C-alpha cells in the first residue's frame, strides 16, 4: 500500500514516464495477428515499471485523481496510436468506466480520434464490468456514444463477476473477452471448457468477436482451441512489449468532472 501511495504521489506530481505496452491477440486457427491491446506502464525514477491497473483500482485513490491519471494514460495511448498505429489490425484501448462520466473525457476524444492515421472503427474501447459505472442504462448510453464516434466497444473480464452476463446483454458489445478465471486450468475443468464453448457459439451467432485472455500454458491453449474459441491472448502467445516512452505531461483539463 505504501509503495502504491508513493507511486501515486510521483505520478500526480508529473515525475516519471508513461510507457504504453502492447500485447497481441491472435486468430487461433491460423495464428494470424488480429489485434493489439494497449497497456500503460508507469516507469519511475529508478527505471522500475509498474502496471497501472492496481494503481487505478486502489481504493485509497480519490475519484478526481483516478480520472486525471486515466486521462493521462489514454492520451499517451492515443499519441502512440497516432505515431505507430496502422489499419492492418485492431487496437484495443483500456478504459476506466468512471472516465465515461467525465465531460473532460468526451472533450478529449474528438481530438484523439482526429489524430489517428486510420479510421476510428479500428479502435476498440475496452472496459470491465467490475469497475466504475453501475447504472446500466447510463453505461449503455456511453457505449452508444462511443459507437456514434465510429469506435467499437469491448467488454473485458467476462466471467469475473456476477454482473458479467447482464453487462454483455445490455451493452451488445462488438467484442467480448473471457476472463483468465475461465481459462486457468481449463484443460482440467470440463465445466469451464463447456462454458467457453457455449460463449463462443453465442458470439458466433450474434456476430461478435470472442477472445480468451490469460492463456499461459500449452495445455490451456489446446483446450481453448478445442472449445472453438476463435481468438486468444496471453503470455504463451506473446507478452506485452514496450513502445516509445512518453513523458508525463501536465494534468489534462477535466472541467465539469
């Protein structure tokens, strides 16, 4: 906890750098690269990299500070997309749902989209069911607003919480990602394999993309493929690798948040 608090103080004071990392997603039947997921890392003055997920989810973090940090990470990601992205595959961008409630987010999005060297339909905004906004009607409205901007929407961590299926049904996402909890030891757990297979056939029927994330072993990979899951992501397929570092800029204006 003290370590995270120290990181927060450094980040909010503008110290260190943000290094977006990318992790590949592959179509499993032919090992074709289909997408990259962008994962921000904070690199401190001692050159130690820290995943931002535990930082943003720290309950001690004030909502206003969480918003400022998430917008910094998003801006860094879109700067990387503007510089290195292309339209040969999709780009999944992590999003804290709480940011959807902030006018500052919607003020920044048009500028970020305009900077892209490809169409916004190549960008998939990915957010989890377990964080942030709990008003399903509001969440549905935010998803539609992102689509109106030309972006696609993904639900992450499907299977990690009891509200997962409700979120999926209400949001009607373009992509769903099965949580690591459904993938771990799936070769030893027939109920998980059957659930992955059922979700895969559901996704195929609804014409949405389905990705199993957190695949870490060859046994898990083979079981996921046997369950007819079309796309996969995980350490056995490719660990996150860094893009060019970005200095931490001054806080983005979040007026009205």
